[in-house]
C-alpha cells in the first residue's frame, strides 16, 4: 500500500493562524502520511528563528473573547495602543493554562516527524528575506516544485 500524502499551503503569519498547519502536519505525520507544508507570503513568518507572532482578531470575527469584547475589539484594537499585544498575551496564557503546545514546540515536532517545511523562494526574494533568519532544515522551492507533490497528494489544504 502506498503512503498517503498531505500537502498544506500556509499563507498566514499570525499567532492564531500558526497553529493549524503545524497541528495538522504533525498529526498526519504521526498517522503515517508523507507531509509537505509550503509557506508563502506572510506564512513565511512561521519559519523564522525568532517568532514575534501576535493574534489578529480583525480578520477573525468568530474569535471568542471575554466579557463581550468581541463586539468592540475590531474598533478598540485599531484605536487603542497595546490592545493587540494584550490580546496576544491573553491567548498565550490561555493556551499555556490548557496545556496547548507552543508554536515552536509544534514546529519542532513537525521537523522530528520529517515533515518537509518549504519556503517559497519567490516570496523570500520578493520581500528581501535573509535565509539566516529562518530555522535550520527549511527547504526553498518554487510553486512548481510544490505542485509536483500536491498533485499527487491525497489531501491538499490551504490555510
């Protein structure tokens, strides 16, 4: 029986959007899938050695917030300095309290499970990014190389 394949395209670079590609990739690898994650545009932030990820509630209207803040945060988040940092700290604390692994831990788990983490070479060049800012073990390729794998994959996800 041929090994199943999972292809993921990761395009977002915020704390809340960092979890899905790493959780899905590590889970699939644990289930025996061959996995590639293609990081492009803002998703490249997830491959940096030093992560400075924040929560982005403006793009997530379904994000649960305490004390009815969900109705007001899109306005307050833009108007009040420090609001986004406060929400990021609250999210990190909640995750820690609930025993959720950090993004760094999940990323390490993916690498241990031999998930291929691929940085979009065109985007790296476009944004003048320096390869030394990325974690070790990252591969660099264009979309055409990723499509070879994605075209043969059993599951392809866009995150």
